[in-house]
C-alpha cells in the first residue's frame, strides 16, 4: 500500500526534489497539493494528474481532514510557517512531515510536538542525511569506536546566497540566516556522530555585508562541548561557497565526508586505506519519505521525530545567545 502525501508549499524543494522523488517511492505517492498560487496548481494538476478535489490553498487547507486519500501532510513552507501548518495538520487528524529547520524557536517546536501528541499522529522532520548511507556509516564508525574514541569534530556548511529579496534573508520568515538554513546540517552531524547533546557553546558572528544581512546572520563559527569530552568546531555562512564537510578525529585515526550535505556526489574518506566509506548514490528525499510511510504502515515510531528538531533549536538558541552575551553559555535541555 502507498500512503497519500499532500505537499504544502510548491516552491523549489517541492518542485525539483519532492514531487520527482514521489514518482519513485514504493510506499508513498503524491495525492494532493496546497498552494497559494492558482497558476502553479494548474501546472501541477496537469503534470501529476491531480483532481480539483485534491487541490487546496492556505485558507481551504483544513478541509483536507475530509480527504481520505491524504495520509501525510508535508510542510515545505518558509520556516516561520511550519508551526501553523503542522498544528493545522494535527487538527486535521493527519500524520505530518516537516522540513528543517523545524521552526524558528524551541517553544514553537514544543507546541508542535504537543499538538501532534494530542492528535495521536506521527511527526517526522526532514533530516535527509540521517537516511544516507555515507552518513550512517560515519555514525557507526564513531559510535562503535572503529578508530578509537572520538575526540574532536570539525564541521561546516555554507554557500554564497544570491537574490537579496528572498525570504531566507528576512528574520520574520526565516528565523535567522545561514545557521537556521544550512548551519543545522553541520550541527546535526556533530550530534549524530557523538550521539550526545552539546552542553556548552561559545559562538561568534562575522558580518561583511550589513545591508544584505541587516536582519539575519551571515557567518557564524562556534565551538560545542559534549558530555563525553568531545569538542566540535563548526561554521556556517551565506557569504562564500566551499564549506560542505565534517572531519571526525579519533584517538586511532580520522574519517569524514567532503562534500557531506549536497543532494548527490557525496564522498567519505578515512585515514586508513583498509577502511573505506563508499556507497552508491541514493535519493535522500525518496528514502526519508518512504521511511516515514513505512513506519506509519508498520505502526512503528519514526525517527527523527519532533524532539530531534527541538534539540537542534535548543543548540541554535544557545549559539545566538552566546553571540549576544559574548561568552560561553549552557544549552537548555528538552
Ligand atoms: P522556496 O522559497 O523555493 O519555496 C517556498 C514556498 O512557500 C513557495 O512556494 C512560496 O510561494 C510559499 N510561500 C507561502 N507563503 C510565503 C511567504 N510569506 N513568503 C515566501 N514564500 C511563501 O523555499 P524552499 O527552498 O522550497 O524551502 C522551503 C522549506 O524547505 C524551508 O523550510 C527550507 O529550509 C526547507 N528546505 C529543505 C531542504 C532539504 O534539503 N531538506 C532543501 C531546501 C529547502
């Protein structure tokens, strides 16, 4: 059986990645669309044979509750709109999958988790790298101490952002800048390599273009201390290309990925010629959506769930707090 998915927000990700992935999925299919733009609805309806009864806009969205063909709602809107549509999805009695970052604040994440719990439905967060085999192998190498105990992580993800008018540069819609958008990938890597939550964070921000980045962060570098003693040194930027990696330094060797977070072309490496990190490329989106459908079909709890998004936001809030206060800060706990 294939579960029916409704995509909410037909922007770049939905158009170029999610809809094509839903043509390949084994347990998921594109059942409905939610868009504020009638022209887009028409285009998608023709391309994917979606009937009028399965097209909604942001006002009629709640009627999706009455559509038995929709099992899962996938929220693919600007970050500040995630909370509203996850909660409305919960009230419609549907399972919900939500793009990263889960929301703009930890409190928003807490309200989303509570609403889904009340609805008795699953909430999944779009952390696609957690389904990708190179990343999974790196988690195993770290957790099973294949190179000895993990000591230090260096990680970074950034790119040079274009169009100065886009929502990613507006604080009300994006919640923040590079950190919220791509910094979370490097943060996630540190969290899933260690399997721990950071306890203390020291961060600093650099701004070279105060006009373009008037509302959000441009470049941030931060260090995190983990309970086992692992230290991570991490960066994110909207100012330049080239950072897309992590390196794990262990007592008996090193391994990592570069590039690490792109949709394809990922490469793993290790300091020992006999240990290789080599896997065929997969479609990250196909993998995450089918994993969510499968968990629902089998009645199992899906991970990464809302708590995972909340833990990222707690670290993100500590990073912004450290920048503001100019000192090391403790990370709040769930
Ligand atoms: P986008 O700008 O291409 O699309 C956003 C969509 O939201 C558009 O269809 C737009 O019409 C709609 N929208 C509704 N109200 C809006 C408003 N007030 N302002 C702007 N747009 C509005 O963005 P995207 O790249 O598709 O990103 C959507 C979400 O997906 C974000 O949360 C982003 O972080 C996430 N994302 C995740 C990945 C990933 O690899 N997992 C990649 C890209 C984006």
